[in-house]
C-alpha cells in the first residue's frame, strides 16, 4: 500500500527553523539536512510503520524517525501520513507541543 504524505504547517515551520539554525554555521550542511529530511518523509509512502512509536504519546499510529539530532514525528492513517513535526532530540516534546498547542 502506498500512503500520501502531507506536511502540517507546524512541521514545515520546524524544518525551516532547523535549516535556519544550521545555516548559521553551514548553508551547505543545512541544505543537505533539508534534503535528508524530505527524502526520509517521502520514503514513508511505502514504509510507514518503520519508525518507532513516540514514547511520550504512546499511540501506535504516531511514530518517529531519527535524523541526526532531530526527531521526524508523523501520524499514520488509513490512506495518509501526516508529518507532525521535526523536533530536536534535546527538547522536551510533551512540554513543547503543549506550549504550542499541538
């Protein structure tokens, strides 16, 4: 089965913020990281359940992939995958999302 990948606005904002932060040291590395994240997200269209369940949320349909120091968090539904966020691994996911109202 092939799922359709949909990015939430929050996830796009997270990716842009990470790229901006990384580009302060290396614009080339930032561009490479963005490509890596987008490629990983696209790969979910056939491998949706390869990521681990997000421990803080304990929902088998909300999973994550690790990319460098970041967590790509996504939700699997019957026909679509929603990219929910790209969060640095050092951040407290539960508190961050609560603060942002996600």
